[in-house]
C-alpha cells in the first residue's frame, strides 16, 4: 500500500476552516458533475444526498473549530493500493 500526505500541520482555526472548506467544495463539485453526467434519477438522488451530508458536516465542523479556537492540528493521508 502507498500513501500520499495531503495535509499535515497546525493551523489557526480560520486557516483550518479555509483549507477544509476548499477541499469539501471540490468534493461537492465532483458530485455535482456526476449528477450532470448521469440520466439515472436514483444515482442523482444519491449524489444530492451526499452533497447535503457534506454541507451539513462542514457547517458542524466550522462551528466546532471556531468554538475551539487556537491552533488546530490537521492530518489527511490518502492511502491507495
């Protein structure tokens, strides 16, 4: 198995939120493109559900990070075979 260290470090709450928000926006755009490129209504509904989940999770994370303040340690590793 191989890995790619995408994010590693300590960030201010605002910088951490900015990094995470941009990553989630890329993931949302991915799902939006899948909706655009499919004619299957069931697949579209699953993609829309995932977009809403991502938006809700991001909002909860923002609130938690702002409440915590200080430095936030982020770590994101992509493992692949």
